[in-house]
């Protein structure tokens, strides 16, 4: 299924990061989002998020700005849910 493919891909990314970019894995990636956070995001934007988006955020809730020695997606941001909500509501 698509969910299994995404899970496999995220596990491969995690393994690669621990081998090749330990600082990003150790310092930048936030803990997984909890369901309440995903629900708050959907409420804030008045839309249900796609399952693959939710799966990504259940893996990690974005990158922290405090300790960010690099990025994960080649220059694309991976904002935590609280930042998405705050920027959307501005």
C-alpha cells in the first residue's frame, strides 16, 4: 500500500540521516506530531490534511529552528505544525 511505501521511505531517510548527517538527525528533527497537533492544524486551515502529510508529521514534527545544522529536503522548509499554524493565521 501507499502507506507502507511511505513508511519504508521514511525509515530509509532516518537510517541515511543517522549514517550521513547525524547532526540533523540528533539536533534538528523534532519528535513526532501527536494527533491533537494534526487536528489543530486542520482546524486552523479548515481542511483535512492528506494521509501522506499526516504520516510525514507522525514521523517527525518538522525541523527545529534552534539547532538546525542543515536542511532535510534540499532547501525546502519542513516547518513544525505550530509554525505552520502561526504563519497561516497571521
